[in-house]
C-alpha cells in the first residue's frame, strides 16, 4: 500500500515538471512575427518615414538630406512636434483639442506686446507666456472636465475666442522684432566646446553619448524582462536594432555637425520627448491616461478621478501650446495675427499618422514624433520639388486618411 501511494505521489509531482519541459519554445522567426504584430503601428510608421525620406531624396536630387535642409526640417516643424507631444495625451483619452493653433497665436501676441511695446525682459516674458498657457488650459479643462461639455465643442469655441483675442491684442498688425535672447530660442545652436575645424565635434560627442545611453537602457530592459520570465528577443535581433538605431543617430549627428551643430530647439524637443515618454510609460498618471482612453467607465470604477485627470491633461496642453507659440513667434521674429493657422490639424495628424487610435487608449510619444516628422518631410520635399500648395494640402489629407484606415485595418486583424 505504501509503495503504491509513493508511486502515485511521484506521478503527481512529475506531471508539472513534464508540462514545463514540454512547453513549446518560440522560434526566432515566431518571436519576430509576434513582435511585429504587437508593434505594427509603430514599425509601420518607421518604415513609412524611411520610404518617404528615400523617395524625396531621389526626387529632390539629394537636396532633402543635405545638412542645411535637415536643420531646416527640424526648425520648421519644431512647434508642430511640441504640439503633438501635448496632443497625444488628449487623444489617448478619446478627446481632441482644436484650439491649440489659436492659443499658440494668442500667447505669441502677448509675448510680442510685452517684449516690444513694454520692454519686458526675456525671463519675465517667458514666465508670463507659460502662465497664460496654463490659464487657457485650465479654462478648457473646466468646461470639459467639470461642466462636461464635449471637447470638440469646447475647443472649437476656444479656437474662435482666442483667434479673435489675438486680432484684438495685435490690432490686426504684426509686432516685432524681439530681443536677441528671445530669437535665440528658435535660431541658436549648441556651441562647439571642442573647437572642431571641419566638423562640429560637440555634436558628434552628443550623438555617441545618446547611442551609449540607448544601449545601456536596452540592456537593462532586457535583463529586467528576463528576470521576470517575460519573452525576450534573440540576441541577434537586439543587435540589429541597436545597430540600426545608433547608425541613424550618428548619421543625423554627422549631418548637424557638417553645418552649425545641433539646434537648441532639437535639445528642447529631446528633453520634452524623454520627460513625456517617461511619464506616459512609467508613472501612475501615464497608466491612468491609457486606462481612461481604453474604457472610461472601467477607469472610474477602478478609482481614477476622471475630472481631475482630464483637467490636468488640458492644462498640460495649454502650457505646450504656449511653448509652441513662443517658439513660432521667435522664428518669425514677430507676433502676427495669422500665426498658428492649421497648427491644430498638423498636430492631430501627427498623432494619428504616428499610430494613435481614433478611439483613444493607443499611441506613444515616439509615434507622434515620427508622425510629425513624416508630415515635415512631406511638406519640405514637396516644396523643394515645386508642388503647388493646393496639391500639398490634398496629398497631406490623403496621407491622414490612409493612416486612419491603417489603424482601423490593424484593429480588425487583432480581433
């Protein structure tokens, strides 16, 4: 009897071990397929950016990727990228903000009046501009989060209100020029501390440092996933990823180093990118934003303060609209009544082209930046080729339509 009991006990304890040993291991190709399926939007947009860049590089006879033009692409689209960073959390919650272009123009007008007409200093003007953006965001958040007016209606109203106020403040005319320190926000470059002769060596060192940080982060993330028992990519795929990313970073660093170096605006964008990527990916408020966009009722039942979260999101959008407005005003060297026209459409398009879902809950800061760059490359490439502005608008509209269609198609394949 005891022998039979022991044999049964051995069989029982042996089953889990057998099950573990018999667990099928994913092949390298299988893991790559799963990776592509889970990140089809992000990788699809990266491929699209590479293809579009290559196409316009051929059509422009190599002008697109010349150092001067690469710098111009960054400077010309910096304010759209700033707005896209703020717009993504709004879209993640299933809302939209149509007022960001008018708010940018409004803040740009205020800074012009303060600095040009009333001799305010750089820091005082900058602080007042940010506070005005925060107040506008709080105004929007009140109507949307507290009064529960649909975001489309509330921000459409604000678009009209702040466009009108911009005209009133400027009295229908442009006001400028700004001080040198204010203009430097959109026209200065990082100094070359290493005094390179043919190349801006500081830009090269920054590129190497970015690559080193990226490699370290990838290694740490891989170790963390492995320690928790998550599936990880084979080493060869990780190596390919590191080579491609670092190669792109160093190629861009060489482009900047061949001209005047890295623009100050690119540094600002990099800081905003890192901060907002960390917030959306690694903080409680970031997870709550995705939860709210995924299912608002479930988010409320889980204890998330929906009103507070939406209020914060629109306050953040107001601040970044102010930043974009001041950057654009500094680039123009004047506050103008027509500033910010269609900025909201470009920012929204950047998010959707970059993989954000029209229903909320899906999207990344990196995707929004890639979407903004796609729009920027298309705009710049078409201008160099000589395509008329009306055709440019039509093509951009088709690109947005295809991006949303791609989003709907990928969602249907996931079901």
